[in-house]
C-alpha cells in the first residue's frame, strides 16, 4: 500500500485551513517530514501479519465484578444528613434563593 506523497501545496492548504502561519522553508520541511512518516507507515503496512493472532489483553487479568448490594452500615440516613443543617424544613435543606439578573 503506497501512500500518496504530501506536496508543499498540500502543506500550505492544511496550514491555511488550520490558520497556522507557515513560511516557505517550513512548508518544505513539513512536507519532507510528512512524507518520511508516510514511508515508515507504508513499511508497517507491508508486513505480513496474517498468521499473527490478535491481541486484546496482555496482562492476563480478569475483571472482577460484584453484585450491586446495599451496605446498610455505610448508608447515610436523612436524619444524619440533616443533623448539622442550620436550616431545614420537612426533611430538606433550606437555602437562600439565588437568581442571577444578567
């Protein structure tokens, strides 16, 4: 699989679209760098991997799941939650109304 070469005009167009100021010498350097990168990618794509088994997990670890159970000893009951509230009404916190006029 041979990648298409990146030209100086391609670099200029990409720089314009990205609104990145690039000088003419930088365009040349970037085009050369892009093409070098694409050449390496072409080498990777040329490797025959048909006999390689896909890797999806390399550590051997297995997910550990637990049932979603309620731990009553760690629950915060409403009375305890409101115990230190300076103002409360019918089991709820009372706070000042905040309305932004802007």
